[in-house]
């Protein structure tokens, strides 16, 4: 059963349908179309928050219950929902108003999966599995957790708790994505300067390393392979290339340790710059200055591979 059946977007006044992207106000729970939320940048009834007129699903259920009690249609002759007390059709599997699963004796067909829960526009679970509770107004350095979540965009469930620990003095953490992906993680998180610089250095070192081990790659027989290994070992590039490759690994390890702290600093800087230009910037608009980009790392990956292949072909032709 569709969880938002019977409800309409307060902005465009259009009833919700199953395939639409719907978000709810994290304070009162009022559902909106995502585009409508972005359009106004806040809850449509934000001015009523904290008052007796604040929207709540309980009020809607109470109004629906009152309307159902006055209904006399024979189509609603089934039992009453135990959660919202709405009278349903006798063959209904879920309550037509709140989506609650009806008792087994009310089913005349195989039950389907229960509806998915609501989520906030920022997709930020402010209570973690460890029991840590976060509020949107909590300060993470010089910015609020709400602004930080808007700028981080994807995977706030990972970054917001770690930013909080960094704010408490824990500077070193381990980020597996930064270690495995290296410069591509930096590019994905829109840290373009460091990402491109690290990618260039990494590709140069790998190219030198390929040139160093080229005789081994060209060996066709066992004898040629043994000779090639001896040649590579005695090559003047052996020590410097080995040190450079080790340096790349060290850089990856350091990046993994301090990636979260560097990313927090970058997000904080972006928020402060955006707020200085437009103090009343909405969270939806603020999210456009941050977030993640899959396109940039993909382009850089393919370009670097093409360049490396051309270099390899050139070296093989020498």
C-alpha cells in the first residue's frame, strides 16, 4: 500500500503518486515533492512549527477517522485498523490510510511487503546505532551540522559522526575509500586541486616504473626473463623507482588517515564562503556548492588510461 495515499503536496497541491520523489520535513513530518521542497527551500508550514497548528500525521489520522465514522458505504465493511482506527475493505491487506499491516484474519490474499519509511530531505540519520544523537543546530567547527550535511550530500551517515569526533579533537581516522581510490576519491568529493596533483604524480611514477620493468615485459623465454630481471636489478633506476613507488604507498596511507579531517576543512570553507555571499541561503541551494561528482573521476580515469597506453606503446616502439 502506498504510504502517502490520500495526502497532497502543500506547495503544488497535487496528490502524491507511487513513483514520485517525496521528502518530509524533519521537524513536523509534512511530506513534499522534492522539487517543491527545493523550490521554497524549507517546509511549507515552517511558520507553524512549535505551535498548536503544526502539521502532524496524527491530526490527519484523527480527521480521517472522523470522516470514516460518518461513512455508510458498504465497500467499507471490514475490520478497523488497530493503529489509526480507519475502517478498511474486508479484503485489504494494509490499512488504506496509514499503511499498517492488517491482522491475518483480514487477508484474503498473500501479504505484500510493508511500505518504506519516511526520510528527511538531507538523508541524515541524526541518531546512530551507537546511540549518538545529533541536532541540526549542533556546531561542527564554525558551521552547523545541518549545513555540513547539505554540503556533504551523499553518505552523511558516514561523515557527520566522524566530523563530530574530529571537532572533539580526534584528528586521525581511517578512510578506506581514500586509501583504495586515492586521487579518484579526492576528485569524487570535488577536491580537484589535490586530486589532479596526486593523479599526475602517481601516473608519472607508474610510467617510470613501467619503463624500468619494460625488459621483463618483453621477455619471451625463461632465459630472456632471467636476463631481464638481472638487467632491471642492475639498472640505475632500480633504487629511485623503488623509493618512488614506496612514497606513493606512504602518500595513500597518509591520505587515508587524514582524509576526513581534510574533507571537513574543505566543506567548512565552502559553507563559510557561501554564507558570506548569501546569508539566507537555503540548505537545498547550499547543497549545490558541495556534494559529490561521479563524472569528474570517471573522465580523469579514462583520460589517464589513454595517456598511459600511448606512453606504453611509445616505449615499446623504441
